[in-house]
């Protein structure tokens, strides 16, 4: 997954989220941050090996 794919994924997730539900929103933010760091690590691993 590249950053463009990630941005599209985040937009879809945020569009489907009930932002008035603080618990749902906070869980979604954790999921987004975890995926963001995973994408960043994947990107670093590729650039380090190349």
C-alpha cells in the first residue's frame, strides 16, 4: 500500500464513521495511526533494502 492508497482508505473510513460517537471515532483514529505507521515502516524497509 502506498500513501495514495492509504489516503483513499482513510477517507473511506472517515466517511463511514459516526463522528458524533467519541468511542467509535477514537477507535478509528487508533486504527488509522497503526496503519499509518505500518505503511511508513513498509516504505522504510523497501528503501533500506534497495
